[in-house]
């Protein structure tokens, strides 16, 4: 997963990546942070629970993604800064590969996405995600999704 993808690099995520991304989150990603956590603590939980990677453009982190296994399922996630737009086409091209690598040894992976995170939902659809019925989390509607490897 790590490497140079031309317009961006993927590296193992570090605390400073989490710090930078957490204070520069896109509004739609900020909406997904649980009420009882700060953006930084939510991202650090992801870093500490499994595999995590930072996406770097021009030496600046634009996103962090990761996964952790729960039973026979891989919980996958990604949050970004507004600068992730600089590589949106490349993410569409590489997204499915990244998802499969994050899912790893599991048959499928998924998570929930905020119902108003339209860009993420569109991206997940392009990757072949299957969606469930909306559920309430912290008084907000989220849609569960799965991606089968």
C-alpha cells in the first residue's frame, strides 16, 4: 500500500499526520466525529487499533485511512482535508485497490458514512459498496456500507 503514486504518496501514518489532518478536516468528515471525541482522538483511535496510512501531496498530509479487524470483518475508514480534492481523480482510480488492501485477509469490510457526506457516498458507490438502511448515531443519520473483496 505504501509507495509513490505519481501525484501523491502513501506512507504509514504517524501522530503528526493525525494532528495535521484533525485540525484541517473537511466539514463532512468533521460531522462524522462522535460527540464524545475530538477529531484528533477519533483519528488516533484508528491509528492505534490497526493499520493506518497517510496520503501525502506536496509533502502535506491530505488524508488518513485505515482498517482494523473485528471478528471476520474489517472496519475501514478514511478522513481528509479539503486538499484531498487535488487528487480526487487518482483516488477514484486507486480507491478499489486501497479498499481491498485495507480489507486484507477478510472477505469484506465496511463502516458507516454520514448520510450528508455525498462525496464519500458517491466514491463508495464507484468502488462497489453495498449500502444498508440508515441508522441514528449521536442524533445523526449514518448509512452502513460493505465492500466485498
